[in-house]
C-alpha cells in the first residue's frame, strides 16, 4: 500500500514572500520573550507565527540600490559630472536610488548624491572661510558639538565635510594658541605656572616679618595722588558768630 504524500508539503511559502533579516530578528525576539511569559509550547509557536505573518513587506530586508558588479567605484570623469549636472538641472534631484539609471550613469545612488552635494551643485561657496563664518562655527560647535551637518546647514554654500576639515585643521589650533580648550571653551592654565605661583605664595608665607623690607615694598608701590588741600583756615571770631 503506497503512502500518499502531499506534493505541496515542505514547499509552502507565506503569502508575504521570503523571509528577511528583520523578520528573523523579530522571530528570535518573540521566542525569547515568550519563554518568560508562556510555559506552553503550543501557545508559544502560535504567537510567534501569528506575529511574523502579520509583518508588512516594508519590514523585510531592503534591496541594494544598484548591482555592485556593474558600477564604477573610481574617480569621476568630466563626462560623468556633465551627465549628472545636466540631469539634475533638468529633472531635479528626485530619488537617488533610481537617478543613476535615469541619467545613464554606472554609479551608485549614494555616490551620485555625495558628488552633487559636495562638488557639483551650483550654490557651493568656494574659497577660504571668512571671520564671520569662523566665529559662527565656533559658537555652533559649542552648542552642537561634532554635528557637522547641522552646523553646515547654518552656513550657506558650505558642506559638512568642508566645515569639519576647517575645524580640525585651523580653528582647533587657533583656539589652542589662544589658550582656550576647544572642547569646553575653558582657559588652559599651564601646570608649571600654577606650581610656581603656589611655591612663591608658600615661601612668602613662611618668611618672618621684616619691617625694613616691608617699608621698601610700601615705598615702591605707587600710591594714588589724592591732591588734598591741607591748609588750615583761621578760627572764626565770636563777633562773626553773633552777627550770624
């Protein structure tokens, strides 16, 4: 007697498609949580599969924006820059994932975005930073820290990479030369100076009092000229007092 098997058994798939990385992580998390909640294995598996089947397709693993085999990873050529610039000026930025194929470029969407934002967009400001820009970077860095994208958003025409390089190369050294800590904006005191001042104070406190040296130090100090009129007026007579 032959056994009848279901041809669809073992090949049945969920209606939501193949499992993704997010579904696997959620599945493991549900199992770990359910072990502490439900002692019944039947209820455990039913809850796990019910939650996994209810996941939308958007939670599945995102596909790469381009094929790695067919993309260029070297330096950008003038022709590629011209293609990217012409397409964005005509159609706008749009979706960076589909832009390389629409513009006829064998590049990744991220590479196109960085090339446009950091080098090709027409509103970029070239040249050195001005004093007002440097003062603004110092003030914003004190508030925001190393959030270069937020700092660059307050500087029209400057990129976050450009602001970061200018801070690390120029402004940080400038603050150190001024005796200011670039991290907390506090003054930097040399430990040798503090030790010498403390030793001088302790030595002066231990020395006995000498009136000769004290008079010399008092005479050497500059006293302000009070310009007081010390003339003595004659006493008033009794007759003048009676008349008054």
